[in-house]
């Protein structure tokens, strides 16, 4: 095997190279800009970097095309390309909407932009890696960038607490994953994705090494995806982080962890042992969707409500993955990421760096800020699966795929998902009820001096159109 990368190898990872190169360049450029100046040049550079990575990602589908590169260390497939597209789109939207809100908190540091780009490159390596070492390196690039981004509000105790909690628990989860990789290597003699997972079917003690390793690795991935019982960090970190950062973490960050689960279970060999792993993850998915929805019922802070909601949505997606709904799970992941970005962008707008957005606080929002109330209602009704919004179709496609199976366990997952969707409908509807059916004006709704933000308004309009009619022209078959 040649250790000199070919031109095709470099082109295959060109989106990541562009992101990392622009991030390093922006670190240099920031020292050339006086501290009192607006970091607009770095913002423009970062925007060009993400757009360039998008073009490079599109180009890789034809040249060099799908396949394995760097000696089967990196894989390009329709699945990995679409996952990368989700991260880049989430990063682009975050770059467009985050700076004004971070400025309100006086936390728009120049380092935010390279950290965002490094984070995106880590996500892409995480799901494009065909070797557990590459996957782990991508995870650490992603995690370290997020730790710093969450703690950038150095004057906020809650932000620092969130960063410390996420860092400590994230370090433990990384340790589980690394130990799992070591056991997988011990059981199979390779860290290659297919080779290491084939060790699950070996005879004797080698298989025990592989089983233990895969179990430990799934513990780490479940932490990143905020699945029960590895979810305890989620509500505190979501609430304490700056809202635009929370939106990025809840969309692209969660998409990368769940995307890795899709990739892993695409490579778990078929057979009785493979089914046992799917049943294990299915039980975790069922508990996650149930616990997340039940606890979300009593949340007053909307960010905490979305945190527990994210736990339940992760459960829906994992239930679809283990039931064989890979394509539908990817479609759900794409739509859910956009919904999260829209929800946290609107919350950021309502906060204005001063307020905590609660359910009571948005009472009579429609009377004071009708367009904002309409956008918020569309997002939360879509979360609830209200027809004909896109959230309804994502759940319908996913549940239809699960229903096609004759396995008893998949039927249990189907029943659990439908029942939990009914529970979730209650707390999602509270947002619309408070906005449109309450006469008393809440603390947040009563703020009269909300500024005009054309960029946010335009993005909200585009996303609202997509949530309302996107299913007409964009369905799971369009993804792969």
C-alpha cells in the first residue's frame, strides 16, 4: 500500500481541506484587524470557505466519484455526501444568523468563525471516515471546537457551567469510545470499519473482545446523540449555552452523532448477532422517546423543552435506523436539523440578549409581533407533526417504513413512536395556544423595540416555505 496520497485522495477530502485551510487563514487574518474593528472580513472569509466546501462536496460526487480513498480510510457514498451537506447547510445558516445575536451578548469573538469551520470539518470526517481512528479524530475535532464555542460567554456563569459539564461528560464518552476501538482492534486485528465489525461474528474469546468494544463505542455515540441514559447533560447545556450556539449544536452536532449511527448500522453484519445489537439500540430508542416527551411536558423554559424534545426525536430516528429505515431516517434528520435552526433563531430574536423565553413569556405574541408568532407556530407545529407541514411527512415516511416489517419488536417500536407523537403534540401546541389564544401579554411578547433583521426575516421566510410545502418536491427518494 502506498502512503503517498493520490490526486483523487486529496480531491475526496477537499471540502474538509478547504474548511481547515480557511479556518487557519482566518486565525492569521484576525491578528491583522484592530480589536475595535468589526470582524466582517473574517465573516466574509468564513462564508466563502463554507460555500467553497459546498462546491467541492458537489464536485466530489463526479470526480473522483464514490468509493474509498486513502487506503480505505475515508469513504465517499451518497449517504456520507448528504450528511456532509446537512452539516454545511447548518453551518451556513448559523454563520448568517449568529453574529448579530452574539454581538448582543458581547461575545462575538473572532475565534468563533474558525471554530465553526473546524467543527464542520470534524463532523465531515466523523461520518466519512471508514476507519475507527479517523472517526475518533473527527469526533475530537468536533467536540473540542464545541467545548470552546459553548464557553465563549466568559462573563456568564451558566455558559461556563455548561461548557464544563459538556467537557467533563464529553471526555468520559470519548474515553469509552477510545477503549471500545482498542477492544475492537483486539478482537479483529484491524480498525477498518468492516473488518472490525466482522469481529462480532468470530468464534471464541476474540468475539468477546469485539462485542465489548462495539458496546463501549455505542455508549460514546449515544452520549453525543443524547440518548437515554446518556442524556443528562442536554437540558443544562442547551439552556446555558448562547442560543445560536445551541441551535448549531442541536442541528449539525446532533445530526453528526445520529449520522454516525446510520453509518455504523449500515456495516453491522446481518444475522442473529446483528439483530441483537439492533434490539439493544431499539430499546434505548424507545426509552429515549418516552422519557424525553414525558419530561418535556412540564418544562416552562422553551430551550429546556427543546432539549428534552431533542432526546425524543433522537429516539424516533434511532428506532427508524434499527428497523431498516435508513433513507427515511436521513430525511427525518435533514428536516429536523432545519427545524432546530429555525426554532433557536426565533428564540434568539425574542431574547435580544436580555430575556429568558418561557411559555408564559410569549403569551399574546401574535398581537404584538404577528410575523414572529406565525414563524414560531409553523416551526413548532411542524415539530409536532401537524399536517401538511414537513414534520408530519417525515414522521409518516419513517413510521411507514417501520410498519413494513413483520417483526414483533418493530411493531412495538411503531406503537411506541405513535403514542409518543401524541404526547409530544400537547407541549408543542402550547406554543401556538400561548401565542394566539391568550389575552394577557407576556414579558417577552410585550417587548416593543424588537429590531428589524432582514437577513433573519428572509431566512425565516425561506424555511417557512420549505416546512409548509417542501414535501411536495423533496422526499426521501431525492436523497439517495
